[in-house]
C-alpha cells in the first residue's frame, strides 16, 4: 500500500485495531498500514499512537529485532507526551472557596 486511501482517520483506526486484535501472521503489519493513515489524519491522537506501539510490541515478541522494540518505545513515549498535553477538564459552574479544609461551591453572584 503506497498511500492512504482514506482521509477518515476513525475508519483507518478501527481497521488497524481489528487487524491487530485478530493477530494472524502478517496482521500487525497490515494494522500498521491502517494506523499510520489514521495518524496522518489526526496526528494528535494518543490512542492511535498507543495502538501503533502495541503493534510494534507484538511484532517484537515474534521477531526479537531491536528496531521493532525501539519503534514500540518511540510510539509509547509519543502517546504519553500527547496525554500530558491534553486540555484540562472543563471547570464546573461556580467558584471554589476553601473553608476549613473542605470545598464549598458558591453560586455566581452570591456574597457568602
């Protein structure tokens, strides 16, 4: 496969995940083709990077080639870095006030 046929990252991710899960001979390499297309469509997706790392780990378990282990480690670190860059969860309404080591939620506009 020379280039990504689909610009739909989610479809490519699901195909890659299915091939990796099936785990027949050659399936991890097929999975990597689809996952790389998913990565090209969305290069900030940590789950795709994790799945690519899992494919290389499975390939390494059979081949014992140091290059496969290096790739698995590279993608695992990339996924971790993306998770650390994730946006913080949205804040709840209201303001936090700490009183006697407990959190009290105060409605906006309230004076107490």
